[in-house]
C-alpha cells in the first residue's frame, strides 16, 4: 500500500499535474483564438489596403478617362462578396472563441468597412447608374432577448438565400447597430429605426420586423 | 468569458483532478494492485446471510459459501430469514450446517445486527442472499484482518447476470467501482463496504456502537463511514471476488438507486460535521469532502444541463416558428460548423483519462468479460447521464421522508 507520506502527496501531485494540463489547455485555447483573431485582422488589413487601392484607382481613372464606372463597379462587387464572407467568418469565430475574445473590435472594424462599402455603393449607383439594389440589414449584435435573437437569425437566413439567388444584383450589408459606431447611430436616428431586425432597401424602403423572402423580393 | 464557459471549465477541472488522482494512485500501486496481502489468517468466521424472499437464489449462495475453501471448523453460517413469504426457509433447511434465525420482517440492518449477536466468532462476514463469492474469497478477505487496526474489509463485487442492456451497464459500472475502490484503498478511503461481500471485526463493531444503523437505508455505507470515523481501517480485498445479481428491470434498478442515494444523504447528514477535521484522517479531509463535492457537482451540473437544454430547445422552437411563419428553411446544414476551441482539447483529455480508467479496470477484472460494444457506449453516454436526475428525485423523496427498503 502507498505509504502515509505518499498518501497525502498523491493529492498534491495530482493537483499540480491537473493544473499543468489545465493551463496547457487554456493556453492552447487562447493560442487558437488569438490565431483566429490574427487571421481576421490580416484579412481586414488586406481588405482595407485593397479598398484604398481601389479608391485611388477610381480617382485616377476619373481624372484621365470618363468611363471609370465599369472598373469601379467591378471592384465594389468584389469587395461586396469578400466583406460579406469575412463578416460571416467573424460571427462564426466569435461563437467558438470561449476565453474572452469575442472579436468585438474586429466586428466594429468590419462594421466600419461595411459602412464605407455601403456609401461607396450608393455613390456608384448614383454616378454610374449601377444595376444593383442595396439591402442594408440592421441588427443587434449583443442581444439577450431570445425572440429578437431568433427572428434576426431567421431574417439573416432569408437574406443569405436572397443574396445567393441574386448574387451581384444586390449588395447585402449587415450592420450591427449596437457597436457604438457614430455613422451607423446617426443613420439609425435619421431613419427612425427602432425595431430589430430592420431592412433598408435602396435607402428608401424601410422594413421593420421579420419579413419573408417574397416580401423582400417584391421590393428589389 | 461567459458564465457558462466558467462553469464548464470548473467541471472539466474537477473531473480531471478526480480522474488524475485515481490514475496516479493506480500507477503507484499497479504492481501490487492484485498482490496477495500476506499469509492466511483463517480465524473463526461467522458468515451471515440476510434473506427476504430469496428462494430462487439463496441455495446457490449457501453452496458457494460452503464450497468456498474456508476451513469448515472455523466457519459458521447463519441465515437470517427476515419474514420471507416465499420458500426461503424451506431451501435453507436443506443445508444442515447452516443456522437459521427466523424473525418477523424488520429490515436488513436489524436482521444482521441480531445475527451478529448470535454469532460465535470475532469476525463476521455479510453476504447478500443473491451473491456468490468466488473460490477462496473468504480466505482473501480474512487476510486483511491480520492488521489489528482493520475494522472492515470488502470484496470486489461484479455482476453475475449480463444479458440485457441494463445488466450490461451495471456490469461495467461495478467493474469501474471495484477498480476505483481499490485505488481508494491505497489512500485509506474505502467508504462503502457493500452487502454483496464484506467482513467486520466484532471489536470494531462494538466500538462504533454495536453494529449497523437501522435508521439508515444504506447500512453498508454508514458502517464504513462509522468505522473510519472511529479510526478503524476499511480495506478492499480485490482478490475476494463475488458475483452478485444486479436488477434486471428498470423499476427494480430505479428503486435500488433511490435507496442508495437516500441512504447516502442520511449517512452524510449523520457525519458531515466532521468535514475537514484532520484528527479523523482521510475520513475528515477526503472522504466527506469528496462525497459532498460529488453531490454539489451533480446537482449544479444537472441544473446547468437543464438550463442549457431548455434554452436551446426554446431557441430552436422560436427559430422554427419564425422560419415556418416566413416560409424559410427550418434546418440548414451550412449553419453547422466544427471548429477547434478550448473545449476540444479538454474533451479529448477527459475522454483519454476516462478511457484509461476503463481500460485498466476492464483489464483488472477480465472475468467480468466486459466488451466494447453498444452497451459500452450506452453506458458512457446515456446511463451515466441519468444519475443526476436520480439524485434530484432521491433528494426530493428523502425530504418527503422516503423509507422503502
């Protein structure tokens, strides 16, 4: 039998061993999460660089030739897809980040980028007569009410199906309204948005609450 | 970090610690895990078989005791018929060497106490009337009494009937329990001496008040606690194997588990005030805290589990309702993601630790013939999850004054 001395030491040694394994796990978890965050940050940096590059290219073409629209619209479409995909990725990564990094900063940065993209889309549609509809989807990111949470999830699914169906025909821009972004706050106030989810089509048609695929399709 | 994440991590940490303690103890003693504890100690032994309506099994039990290999001149066998209404008495009367004590029904603890008083030897073994000690089990148990500080010794109880799913699950459970109990033996913390096969020193029984507590539903837990409390050693004789009949039907199994749990609560209430007291050695600093933490973890785990399940179901209901209202897909495979997280590592680790415990326990008790089949996964995933529910029911019944032996 284990001796009296060893008897007590086994509990202490097991505790040390457990803590080591536990902290290895926590460290590994933190490493995985920070790796994901850095991936998002890297993609954000790339996108931001491309946005700036594209903007400068548009400015350049505007200066030297009249027909800059084709290039600018194509660039904008490309960003549309990438921003949308990256936004989805942040949401998924956020759900799997359990140790504190909820990717809020990244979400805010992307919300800004999406806002910039939205404004650019409006500009291009007005200047170049681009043939697409902007569908801005306002939602709450940090929501405790299960009713709102699930109606937002359903609305998000419907909009994703719509985007899949119409592709470049719509610019889908999901914007969280509770991230403290002043430009979004101003717009929410300007349009009198008080219910979530809310969809704004081409900056004119406001659809508050949950709406079906058919309802939205009729308006685009 | 979310509150639930904190709760999960706490559970993981606790599970890991308990598993690691068990495994570390096993690794320390694995070379002598099955070792012979020493020379034979074949002193006079009174074997008591309490019986209540056991006509189908008691004959085989008595035969297993008689043929066990213990010197006949040192062996006294007493059957206490606890008011049976079947043919138990007729079966017992066929065994001339067996003493029959016939009495009105008063419960197992009282029956055993009466038999202890009538028994002539210093050592008494209690064997349930549906349990079958393997060859030399009595000799193996008695070897531990060579140490004068040993007050109680239990054998390794394994399940005899392994036909249906419930029986197979219990067979695995008993193997794991026996293996864990031997590990606890190494740290002086055997806190149950099950009725299937356990033996006691009468001097120790006198010291703790005379015998079994008749007010507690699990007299085999209470007596072990009482012995530890009075600084007697309780040991596990792993070579003393006994096959016992496990409940075959859910109702019988349910009643047994409720009785075990209620008995556990009664025992805890009787001794819990000794928690943390170093003068009671491992009983105060390990057994009681271990028992209490097991209850706390089970209860809180159960409520967290309920909250998570109901919250998910409610959200799923809302999502489905809104989806149906808007004619949208209720279920979308593209919404299912599998990404590594901090829990992936811990889940693998806990599975590994649990797997090691299962591997070593199954290896230790090859005669239990446990297989990794459907029953094994059912045991790991379903059977074990029912325990917190049984605990909650037991707590409720205990508070309502449940008393059904």
